[in-house]
């Protein structure tokens, strides 16, 4: 077995010493930047001292970016790209070798110089498309920047150029494969690197039955790659360029090993030094080492949200977006987003308590404010539970 680099197999002591040195340097540089107010904490003598720093949340980024646009006073030098995520929140992006650290995951998927990757992540405003393209370049693969939609053209392109690997959300590959089947088109895809949504066991098995090895990563627009699966499929291995803590939600206090808590990530990226960034995702540390031989810490993967923010079709839907929807539609008294599964696809329904509302108008407002298409479902006044919940994820992940 070959590894992306020797960092994957170093000892725990070597890793900690290297990460501590990098973090100390990064904090010194970040503290010199006016507005780096999340860096209140002691000098670090061990990585465990990091727990004494405050947790940074997306709401902090939104506030700081409004006060000091576009990146909130993080001292970001002129970036190659600027992206916009819901909030809005702006993220810088680089084009240097494996800037997002996605190459390590694609290498674990077996993707390399002989592959053509059909990259079906979005390239418009949000960074996912560029994150995976940057990773594909790091492993020497060619890239078809396919983006989302236009399935018929995607199938035609995959056949004509001989696509061997897919990158995108877990369920869109099935859409492509089913369309190819219906048109009698034979494709050569044997590898899939997915993210941006849950990879259900039934869907992974369907791909395996088609001869496609499908692995998933855990990444965000702000942080890049955080953790990834390997062929051992025994949890998700933490990327070498981040430090991950599992903390009690809302406190920043690390939980005992094995307990479920919120994922908090520190990036070792001097271009954009996020310290103790709270993802809002839940996970837990797995004991021991992966059977693949990589030595870094493993987590169980995504185990839900610490708040109501939910990812649907690869896009986050946040409570504040639902609040904006209600505020901008005066006839709507209350609203609740329901996330469900139909077959292997995510579906979004927006339940509304409204008087004399126009369905088409509300659906257009959902697309504008939530950035996704959703079915409107009317509920009688007082019909939505008075429990404070505005996003209800009814999907199961067994």
C-alpha cells in the first residue's frame, strides 16, 4: 500500500510536536493582525492548552466580516478565489498544491494520474468544486469541471472522454448512472469520492454492486478537508493539516474519549488561520488505529448536528434562513423545514402556517432564501408544534 505522504504514518509524538510548532507559529502571526479577537488564550506548551482558547462560530465570522470585510480581519493576503456561503460568509481559496488538503482523500480513493475525474460539485459562488479540483490536481488526475445538473450532457461527456472517477454528492452519481442505464450508455466509472451529504449504506452497496468503490470525506467550505475514509472503511481518519477536538456542545470543553460531542477544528493553514472553529456537527473519537496503517486519530463520521442547521442536497439550511423566509413573506406566520429521503434522494418540504398565500410565490422565495427547491405544504394556524424547532431532519442513517 502507498500513502499520499509520510505524514500519514508518523508516530503520535512526532505528529503532536510538529502540529504544536506549526500552531505556535500560526498563533503568533495571527495575533499580529488587528481584529484577531478569537485568539485570547495562553501561550501553548502542549496541544491540550488549545482547550483554553474560545470557540469560534459562524456567527462570529458573520459579525467580524460585516465589521471588517471581506474576511473579518484574519490578515488574508490576496486570495486566488473568494467564495460565498449561506449567511453570507466569505471564504478565501488558494490554488497552490493541495491548498484544501483534498489530495490525501482522493489518493485514498485510488485516484491518480491515469484517472479522469468528473467533478460534479458546484463551481458557482460556493467552493466545493474548486476544493475537489485542487485535490485532483494534487494527485495528477485530469478533471471534467461538470458542476451540477444537465444530466444528459453529463452522461454523454462521461462516455465520450472515458470518465473513470466521480466526485460529487453521494446521490447524484446514482442519477447519472440511472440515466446512462435508461439510454443504454456504458460508462467506465469505477471510483467515487463523495461528500456534502450522507452516504447511506444501501447506496454505497448499490455502487459496489456496479463495480464502483465509493468513499466519503468530511469537509467544509471554511476548513477544507477534515477527515476521510480509506479502503479499510473503519471510521474517518483526521487529515494531517488540522487538529480536531470533540467538545461538549456550547461549552468548548473536550469530552472524554469515545463520547459524542461537537467537532471543533483548528486549521494549520497560515493563509486562513481558523482556531477552534465549531462545525456544529456531532461525532466521536474511535479507539485505536486504522487497519489501513495510517496512524492519525479516527472519528466515527457525521452523527448529526449540535444545532438545527441541516445539510440537504449538499447545502446547509440554517435556522436564520428560515427566519428570513418568514420575515419576508408577511402572510406566513410560522414555517418549518422538513428533510426526508425518497428512495436515495434528499427531499425538502417547507411547512407553513399562512393565510391566503400563493404556492408559487412561496416556492420562489424558498429558492431565493434557502438556495434549494422545496415543496410547500400548508398547515392550519396553530398546526406546527410550539417547540422552537424550525428545521426537522427526519432522515435516518442506519
